[in-house]
DNA sequence: CACTTGACCTGTCCGC
DNA sequence: TGCGGACAGGTCAAGT
C-alpha cells in the first residue's frame, strides 16, 4: 500500500513518538513478519534504545544504539501504530482512525517500549516485514543498494532524472515509474497522478516522450509527492499513520480511483486500463498514446 | 532486454 | 445467503 508519502508520514510520526525509548520486547506469531532469530532479538534488540527513524524509498529504518537498524517494509497493507500506556486502560482511539483496539486480528508484531507504550505492526496480507541489519551492511542489501535516487532530495535534479529515463528508453513509462531501481518510492497512486499532471499516457514508451513532457513529468513527481505528504498521505483502504489516523490525499487525487468521473482539466471521462500489470487510471483526452 | 505471470496472503466486492 | 472470481497501494523469481 504505502508509497513514499505514506512511509514518510509514518516516519515523522514515529520520530516524535519513539526516539529515545528503549525496546523491552518484540514478538510475533507469524515468522515471516519478523524473520529474526530469538538469539538476535535477545542480543541486539531487547534493552536497546531507538536513536533515529529514517526512510529510504518505501523502507522505514529504525536506528538502534548498537549500530543496528530495524528495516520495516509495509508492502501492501502494513501499518505501524503507536499506542501509549493509557490505551491499555481504556483510552479511546482517534475518531479518524480505521482501527480500534489493538492488538487485533491483523497484528503481526508487537514491540513494547520502556514507558509502557507499544508499537503494533499490523499487516492484513502478511507481505510486509520487520528485519534487522548491521548499519555497515545496509548498503549491501540488494534491494537497497540498487534503489534509485530519492525524488525529494536536492540531488534529484532534472539532469539525473533524464539520464535515468534514457536508460529505459524502450519501456513503458508507467513500468519505469514503478521500478524502484529507477526512482525510489513511487507506487501505483503517484505514478498515475504524476502522469496525469504531465499529460502523458501511461503506455507511452520513454523514447516517444518529448523533452518538454519529460520535464513536466519530473516536476509533477516532486509536486505530487510533496502535496501528498502535506495531506498526510493517501488512505484508500488500509493506510494509517503512526497514531492510527487516515491520510487525506485520496480526496485530492486527480485520476486515481476516479474511473467513470470527469477529468478536472477537460471534463472527459476518466478510464481505467491495465499497464505494467496494474490498474491504471487516466484521462483519454489529456493523455494521448 | 522488456514484459507478463505467478507467488506471497487476506479481505472485499460484484455477479449469479 | 452462498459461492466463485477478480481485484487490491509491493516486490521478486521465473518464463516468454
């Protein structure tokens, strides 16, 4: 589910809530959600303090005081929800939350902190995970070391974007945007939104996209991601932030999940097709093949 | 090399 | 009300 803006929203929430706290325990009833040995949990996680919360693409990185990091990928339906000690004694959950009492049936991992609070990793579809790495080895993880640039960093210039597009000249643009090796953090929602904003058909081959439109796409990606972070991300189904609250970007979306409705720009009907194996939304008038 | 399909899982929605 | 199939925001491996 969560793409860069959602993961960034969770990161900011966790940064406020759990940095400086010590992990007392971490446990799971689904091995694949926490593929870490008991030995490692006892030696490298328990009684260690959380010193930082980072993000790379869609991956959350919780830094510990022993040069290790917990790597968390939410995949399609993951949530990281913090609950203070008061929740154990009946405190209500936020009104704009999708979830009630925790743990619930999608809870895969529970982390207990030293102030009595708990962090719940909920993941309906069990695709996500919490793993551990030595910081010095993080860049050796294939998924991370091949990952493309962060689209919201200063280093992500138009020149870099253009060069990376050129490497994938024969591919369909939507597939390229979804490829984490090209640019980190874009998923199905923001690929569709960026392409609509830049007026590019998702099935267009990169080499068929004009210089002006490539420039527009570069700018659209940055604008769309920044706008979504401002709105706290998109809650289409499962996504909630670190406090369990929904994001509001989906109600600002221009094409995503708007099939059958009118294009805000030209009034024609938004359609849904398949591109790169994914449901893909576009305006057939603004975005011509 | 580029693209598709299947796998990993659970839940929801739609049509019969 | 029940049942089967399609589909869901991600990624990887294998096949064409």
